[in-house]
């Protein structure tokens, strides 16, 4: 069984934390830089998961998704956590971006 790696795409202020955890992050400053890096990761067969800081992801995630693997997984950055009403609100926002509809979690 092949072992797949994790690729991280985040802002520079979070990159050090991921590097300390043993990952090699790709540092970006603007959301328009993310699509090229994601497409590059799709060409690398050893990448299984791409973690992307959520405020860098485009609203239309289908624009950067071309296959099932690697999976593109958003994670909250400091700005997202400050603005978040609650964990449920954050999950609802991720679902809205992924499926295009606002859902209510109970």
C-alpha cells in the first residue's frame, strides 16, 4: 500500500507551525495563488490531502478540484476563528461553500 503525503497551503504567519509539525508548507499571500499550487499537487501522485487555509479557498471549490484525490480540505486560520460565531456556524459555512446551499445544523 502506498503512503500518501499531506500538502499544506497557507499564509506565511501559519507556515512555521506546520513546519514545526514536520510538514513543508507552501506559503501564499493571496487567494489567486492557490489554484496553481493545487493543480500542481494534483500532478504529484504522492499527495493524498491538500490542507488549504480557508480564507484562501475560492468560493467555487469546483474550479480547483479535478479529481477525488488528493482531497482538498479547508482549515480555519486565525482570522476565521476570530470571526466565527460558533463551531457549528463554521461547519455550516464550509458546507455552504462545498454544496452551494446554506444548511442549518441541529
